């Protein structure tokens, strides 16, 4: 039995908002306790507010990303990262002119059932 797992074909999550989500590890790809996804958010993209039941770590590779966390606006740029604790009310967006490329890690693994998105 191998003591490692190489991911060569991440699961591309179907979206309708122009965002690219490639899950390398997680419930949709290789069943794991955490999820790791490579994402690209197009300019002027946003999601509804949500209160996830998982911690989320985000590392910005390129561009900028805006977070509204418990009413506080935080903007990260390339090379910066953030950890957001589960149970925080948050909105993710890219209100800027260039796309934002980033890596997201969720623990426990991302599940749509644990996101708790608000109606728009």
C-alpha cells in the first residue's frame, strides 16, 4: 500500500458564476478529512453571505480578494493568507478589475451542506 496519493486530475466543480474551482483533495475528488482547492475568481465576482461549519485558510497567488467577516472588510493581496474560523459570518468577493487566483483549504472538508449560504 502506498503511503502517498498524487492528484493529477482534480475535480472541477461546476459553477454558474464564472469562478473556476479545482478540488485536489476533498469530498468531491479524493475522499479526505480536509479539502484543498485551486480557485480563480473573475473580476466583479461575489458569493452570498455564509456561516460555514469549517475553518477556511486562503492563500492569494495573484490579484486581490475581499472578505467581509462579521461586518469587517479585509482585502488580501498576492502573497498574503488568512484563516477564518468556523461559525464566522462571511462574504467572499472580487470587486476588483483583475481576476484573483488563490488556494483554499477547509477543515473539515468543504461540503455544500456545511456552508450555510444565505439567500440573496
